[in-house]
């Protein structure tokens, strides 16, 4: 649909090779010649029924009543139905000299014509343009004018209460309608948009012109009984699947009519910064808009996927509303979602105890989880809540954040068995993992989710409460991994009976309950932050970090090797934060391995070695940082650094789990560390230096024992890390 926005043009009879100012001289005769060359010229005949008036938009002579004004008795008149007035500007050499155009002073009765004077007329009826004209010649019966049309981009309409033909208006088509056919209709001193396809009106406030409206609001549209007040501006959404907005002002009111001036605009209207409106921003960031895709149920067993540009207005409106709510929560930690999700959601699938704990959501619950999740991501981006931006993300990262198929997938009793579990019998949307192939990271390879994501409002509160948000993505990831050191691996398999026992939910482990702690009576009477293994931890990190636009790939090879997509960093095992993770002197960031290391360990390595390498990242970190546990073992040998083959280090599971790598020869001839040049080759010699710098073995063990006691004293026990030396 063609947009109509304010602009100014000169409508001239000849190509505008010359300005309306061309050749201006002091004499009226030269003025007449030059203006005739550059601008239209007409001659009106006083009182004439054929040439007394003129319709400037149509470019046709009229009698006294149909045109914009007429000439009679040496004066200009605009006192017929639909005519709106003329104002004298004063002496001028050209119509181009009239600036700015007057906004007041227009008269409908008898404005005297004077040679060499300029005037401005309002166009008639529902037009809202202006005619700038100059009197170039005057006799007792005729007046000659040069003129130009100044287009405003605005229009008018006079709606009649209760009229079957003119109570409503279709602003895109510029046609009067009945109550039902237009974008809205009028009642007694009121506007209404409560018919099929009509989408609401927002009151802006008192204004002098529609141009006073600085931007279109994202919310606040009402369907019924919006009070009409003269001198007030409003914004209406266009009807059905149109995406424009009507900015209008009530100019005049009677008991039965309401006269408006209006213009049609888009969501970017008046904005120098597109971030102020989510629709505007998406229209200018097509890579994100195309990734924002929803799999819609069409019929039983059938679905189709539509990206945001193809979304119906009902879905766009829902996104906009949740986006505004998310902005409020980002701006004020005390603000809550006014329309919160049920957490955890109702699982549509009835599960036997021994079946995998799938979660199937109703279509409504699935949509609400999705739209609130992507609305939060967009609010984080547009409000610049974090220091990074999604606009440079590649397509896989954007899809991981915004494509519904990376969160849940439409399912029914006859769906293909492609998620690694028995096909659920319930129709709905099954929660899935975000997972790509390990070799290229380009092929989406989903499997059923081990977790039920937290509502984005809950995940945001968690990030705030725990202080996880850093100045960079990497710092935020590191903070999340540091918190994850307190997670406790669940016992048993991922069946409905087990998830009911551990998280009191028959479905994927609810992330919100992992955050809050639950009691597993088969493990301990105390509550813990239970996680559903490596897949559950990857799912947990995905649910939490996506709220601040950090996409996480579950990256499964049977186990989950968590991938932080934008950083090209990995965990060697999703269990790394709490399995064999040394908290003594080893930062959480040390868990992360590079793309090159990942490919060496898991892509180009032999199948057997790639399996053996699962979890190896923690051992590498212990070696790099000469961790407290290694120091403890070193000092606990009968004679430290004497019999390497029979030392506690060689028998520790940190090394025995990886026999192909951590041989005695390897540990005695470690690769050089570029970050610490000059280190001895042997792990024991490196530890000897470290312990000596601490004051010897007694001082080292005393210091470590004191740290251990402090870690063990942390209460509640759910917040204790893996502290045993």
C-alpha cells in the first residue's frame, strides 16, 4: 500500500526548469511574464457560472460553489459548503516568497483582491492542502493568478453519528463507510472500533495540529467509547491486516458530526531512533525480523512457519504488548509481568512412570512462552540493557534466540519420531533442545528437552538477584558458570517418575525449580539445586542466558558439550561446573575451551578418544592453574616429588579417566604454557615451585584446610560448592 506522508510540491503546467522566483523584477508586467513561464496561471471571471471558481486539485474551472474559492465583486469568497477560507499575505514578488504558510486568519467571506499581493487558500472538502497564489492582473470583471499547490500529506473527513453511509471511514482507501466497514466509526461525542477487524484508538491529548503527535504509541488502544474532544489528537490502528496508523485531530464537533484532519503513517513515524518502537526497529533489521519465526498449527497434524513480516496483526499486537511489559521489568526490578505464565506449565502429555519426561504444551501456553521470551530479548536489545547487540549475530545465533522451532515443536500422535523419544500422544508443542551438529554448527539437530524453561521474567530476576550480568557476554557466561558450581546432579534416569520425585513435576526439569531448590527424598532431606545432568545443565544455561541474548547450543554427542555460540567457546561436558571442578584457585572461566581445542578433542579425534575426552576440560584447568587439589595431593605423598608413578596424582580420577592422554610421560613432559614461560616441564616440578612460593607443604595444607572449612560452613547447604579436597 502506498504511504502518504507530509511533503511539499509545486504543481506547475511546465517542467520546472525555472523557479517560481525566476526573473523577478520590480514591474508587474515582468512579474506576469516570468511567473507565467514557471507556474500555472488562471483567470477567474466575476460571478461567472462557468469560470467564477476553480478546483485547484483537479485543475478545472467551476461555478461559484464546487471549487476551493470563487471570485466576485473584486473579492475572493469561500462561503459555500466545503470551502474553508482564504487569507491575504501581502505584497510579494512571487508565490515562492510566501513562507511560512499561515495557520490562522482564514476568512470565508470577501477577501479583497489586490494586484501584486499573495494569498493562501485552504483546499476544499476533505482535502487538507494549501494553495499559494498571487494576483498578477485585475479588472472589474476578471482576476488573473499564478499559483502553486502545497501538499500537506493530510486529509479530512466529517463523520456523521448513526449515518449508514458516513459514520465510519476507511482511511487507507479514503472512503466513507457504515459502522462496520472502516477503521473506526463515531457515536455521540465518541469513537468506536469494536467491529470485526477494527483494532483500537489511543488518545494522545490536546494539540494544535496532527503534526504535534511526535510518535505512535505501542499500547493504550481502546475499542469502545473513546471520548471525542475538539482540539484533541488521537492515533488509530488501521483495520484487519493493514500495518499503518492514523494520526488525527478533532477540528470541529456538533451534536451529530465530528470533523477530523488526519494523516496515515507507519510505526517509524516521528522517530529519529528506531529503538523506540519494536515494529519500526524490526522493519529496519530484516535479519532479526526474518529469524523471528513462529510455527503455527494450521490443522491437526499440519503446521506452517511464518516470520515476523508475515505475522497477522493479532500476533504483532501480542509481541508489542509483551515488549512494553518487558521494558518495564528491565527499567524497574520491582515491576512484574502483569500477565504471568503458569510456572511450570500444565503438561498435556500423560506420562507413565518409565517414559522419558517430555513436556507438551497447549498451543496457547506454547505461544505465550515463546512470545514472552522473544519480547524480552527484543526489549533487552532495544533498551540497550546489555553492552552487546544482536544485530551482528549470524543466522544460527539469531534462530537460536528467535525461531520457535529452537524452543518447541508442533507435535501430534502421528508425528514423525525424530526427537529421540516415543512420540507423545497429546497434540501440542513439545519442548526441545537447541542443538546443532558438532562438525559444522550449521545443521540444526534438535532432540527432546530435558528442562522446562523458566519464564523470562523469572530468569531475569535470577540474573539480577545473583549479579550474573557482566560487562561482556564472556563475563556473563563466566558468572553463570560460577553460580552453576552449586548444581547437584540428579540421580536416576530422565523418566517421569524421577522428575516427579526430584522436581515434583512430571515433565522436563523446571529451570525455576532448579533455581529455587527442591527436595529429593531419595537423596537428602535437604533442598538442593538439582540439575538434569549435562543435558539439563545446558538447558538451564540456555534458559537463563538467552534472556540477555546469549544463545547456547546443547551440542550433543550423546552427552551435552555446551557451546556458547557467539563466543566460540565450549564446556568439555555439561557437567563440568560440578563434576571434578576444582574451586581452589581455579576460576570459573577456566572451564571454557576454545573452538580449536573442541575440534581437536571431539571432531578430528578418533571416536574412542572423543568419548574419553568428555569432561577433560577440568583436568586441563587444574594443570594450568596448579590447583589447590593438586597441591594437596602433591603434599600428601610420603615424599613429595619422589615417586611420580605411585603418587596420589597418578591415581587420582582427574587423570585416570583419561588414560590415553595423561600418561606418566605426558605429565612429566607437559607442553609449554605460553602464558607462563619458563615453567618446568614436569607437573611435579611445577607444583614444587608453587608450594615453595606458598611457604612449603605445611603452610599450603593449612591454608587449603582453612578454605575447605570456610566452604563447608556455608549455609544453607544448597549453596555449598564441591568443597572436599
